[in-house]
């Protein structure tokens, strides 16, 4: 195998591969990236066994071939070289990397491409199209609420399902729940699945907001295609909690407030929250909310904000991260906070929006 290519283009795709690959064992083929040069195209593949990645870049080819090479070190080499053309050659179980404009050369030992795991595939007709901007927004509104408690593995991912003409995503860690749905025509029926957050974070980071991406689902795997990328991920096998039981049918009181005001106040007040509980207090009174915190060993913080509220004076305690995270992704100048009692679930959403909301469980005020 021998070819030349633009270093910046090659480095970008190797950095994506490095995000996926397990680097725990330097001599394992799973820590390697698969390279296949053929017909002026370089195919790049990577996997951590659960997630698969494939992309293609243009190259000027002198000799076809395949190999796998330790991705972490290849990434480091590329990062050390200035932009420009580079030459890659594979012979005698070694890969040689030469910048065309420097008298430098690197060599890396390779492992036969035959040892590289086969990535899962699915027939092209199984894919359906979704607007990329809509799908990325669904991920953004939910992925942060995924649980990291491995004893509740069924909550370690995002529920994705189709109901009537809607695609729905839900995530929960038992302290909060994030929900979003969007209308999508011409989507085939599929069984509700639980998607690990790693592949969703890759889509969020790498997919363009323009155009469409393509999804396909079978019993064990989800496939996502966009641009030159093909991603796959093993699904989480488990029963997602019945999230509809958590969603309040109605709530008595409503607070309308500017999103930026709450975020700014939380940033300041959070300086004095106790690190273990992360508890902040929200004291509601007519057209006013006071956000406060106390660290018994250091000090206190308090900030008052105007809002639209008519109801009894109430003190609600919340984990400040649980309210800050959704506020960072709600694209609205104003939010609505709805509740019935200080000890029961409250709902946060953009004003006049019902298709996306976040439910938070309050903490004790004692």
C-alpha cells in the first residue's frame, strides 16, 4: 500500500477514529485503525467492538493495500506534522509516514487487516431519512440526562421510539427526565430501542446541521449515515422505565422567566452550593424569584430575579445542575416552570412549547 494525501484531511478522520477506539491494550487490533487504499480512495474503519465507524477520503494512490495501525500513535504523529501533503507507505509489516516538505520519517508496526473485526452491516433499503438538524436537536435535548449508574443499565442510554407519526427520544437518571418528539413522515415502524450515548455524542459533534442523515435499526444494532460517515452501535438490551407515569397530567402554578437571567444567577449562586448535594433554593413569591445557596463552612449566595408568577410563596430545592443542563439547550428567550407542590415533580420547557420538556424531582428543603 502506498499513497499521498492531505495531512489535515487524514488527521481529521483519524481523530474521529481515536474517539471511538479503545486504547487500553496497545497490541490489540481493536486499538488499531483499519486502512484500505483502493481506486484513489482511502477507507478508514475503527471500532471498540460495540461501536463501528467507517469513512472515506480522497487520496492519490500508487499501490493498493490494507493494514491496521495503532491509532493513538498515528494520531500523535499527524498532530506533530505541519499541514501539507504526506506520503504513507506500508511494507514489511510497517507503515512509513513522510511529510513531503520535511526530512522526517516515522514508522509504525502494523497488524494484519485480516484480524480486524467485521463491522455490522444492514441493507441500504432499511435506512430512512431524518432532517439532520431535527435529529441533532433531539440528541441535544436528551443525552445529558442519561444515567451513569451501571446497576441501572437500562437507563444508560436514550430511548428512541416511533409513536404514530412522531419520533420520540427520552432520557432519565431518576432525578430528572428529558423528553422530545418531532413529527416525521415516511418512517417505517420499528421497536423501541435504547441507544448508548457515545454514538449520539458523535453524531452531535460530527454531523452537519444541513440536509439529512439516514437511520436503520435491527434487533441489536442502530446504523447512522451522514456525509461520508457510517456509524453503528450495539443497542442496550433492557426495559426502559415507563416514562409516561412520570409526566404530570396537569400542574397548578406557572412561572415565566428569562432563560439568561436564570443561567446567570445559577452561575453565581453555584459558587456556594455544597458539592455533594449541589442543592440550590428557589423561593417564589409574586413576580419574583430568589435563587440562593449555602455552604455551611464557607458562606452563602443570593440573587433576586423578576418573573411572571401568581401563586403562594414557595421554597423549592433543586440540584442546580439538573436545572442548568436543560436551560443550556432550550433555544428560547423565556422558559416556563410549572409545578403543583414543592415536593412533587416540576416541568421546565420553552414558553408555548409542548413537544419538548424537562421534568425535575425536587430535593428536601431541610
